[in-house]
C-alpha cells in the first residue's frame, strides 16, 4: 500500500486496476521526479492515502482527492536544477543495479564451473 514507482519509457506495459493509480505530470509546470520524491515522503504519502478505502486491499482515493493535495511548486529554475540532480542520481542507481545483476550472474557462472 502506498508504494511509489516511476515508470520509464522503456518499462514493459502493465495492467492497472482499482488498487493502482497512474499519475501523469504536466512537465511544463512540475517534474515527475519531484512528484515521486514528494509522494515517498511521510507527508506526501499520508496525503495520498488519506482518503483511501477498500476492504481486503486499501485503494487510492478518487481523482478529485488526489488533485486536491497541496504541493509546493518552486520557481522553474529550481525545478529544473532539482530534476537534473534527481535524474543523475536515478541514472547512477540504475547503472549500479545493472552492475549488480551482471556480477551476480558471473558469480553463478563461476561457482557452477568450480563445482563441475
């Protein structure tokens, strides 16, 4: 509940249901990276789930409730600077994850050859 994921252009197409919500950001006003960061903070996540409901699984609030969340919008220059920094950090994280996957596959290969 409340897990925030930023979908990238090269991610596979998924299925959406009442327990999932896709938010699209008008990049001329705000940044999807900044929205993601806001929504993973305790304040942003609480605002997102404040009106949540559901029996077996809590569902995200209605569109009107999401649109009513107050988000501070800094000047465009600050948005651009923060977005650039966040994209650099995200790129570094993705590269490290790819490196880790590669090293894990090499470890598996080496261990299998040692046991043979």
